[in-house]
C-alpha cells in the first residue's frame, strides 16, 4: 500500500496515541477510492463501491469545501508508526458549517479493524467537539445490525436514543431491523469529566 505524504503540523487536527487525523488533500483520491472499493467496508453503507468519478467530483470536493466553512469536517486517519492511511474519521457539520450539532462518523480499511482505532479516534473527536469546537451535541447513526459500529459509539460515550425504519428501494441485508441513532450532549460529557477538568 502507498504511504501517506509527510504530514505538516498545520494539516494535523487531532492526534491520539497511534493515529494522526489530518486534513485531506487532492492527493488522497486513490486512498479514498481504495477504501470505498472494499465490499466489507461498504457492507452497511451502500453495499457497493463508490465510483471514482463520484469521489473525485463530489465526495472530495465536499470534504475540502467543509474545511473552508468551519472547524469541523472529515479527516484522514494515518497510523503514526507507519504513515499509512487507514481511513477517515469525521465530525460532520450541518450543510452550512454550523457546529452546534455534528455527526460522528468513521470508515476504516479492513486491515485496521479490530485494533481499537475507531474507538481511539472517535473518543479523540468527541473530546475535540466539546473541548475545542463548542459543540452542543454529537450524534451518529448506523444500521441496527452493525454491532461493531454500535460498540464503537458506546465506547466513545454516546448513548442509544432511538431505532427507526427508513424505506429503501433496494435495501441492504439487515435493513428490516432498522437504523439506530446515538447521541451525547455537552452537559453529559462535562459531567463525566468530573471536577478535575
């Protein structure tokens, strides 16, 4: 696998023990295409690869546009020890860049699964949301049957608030069990930090 470019401190928006989260650039197109080409990665998302043209002309431009609108967005996750791209994590703002409520998201290569990277990155972003960005609510949604993703959300401090059903013309296996929404409010996060914050 190709190694990511050398990251400058300006590009890095968060760091954990094992990961750097940095801004995407146009040079990351191949990594995004490879990530979305893996059927296992896309199983609970679309069930199909994202076409390169869509990533090049829609997905990546939207990511870069969000950087201009405000401090939240989607960032490349890079292994600190190797410099390898392992996927992305996000605090997705609303369409106008408002960060009062942001959606926590993540998508990692299968080679990075089972290592705790999603939880490590999600916890760092939850902290960033409340401690640095002034977010009021962090929320996330996934398929009810996506137990691995649900565990990550719970370990990051979010709580299940509802299960709901959406009609799809071409539903993925498991759709009949519904979608789930998780959330964490600032007041609850602050209470968990304790007096030594």
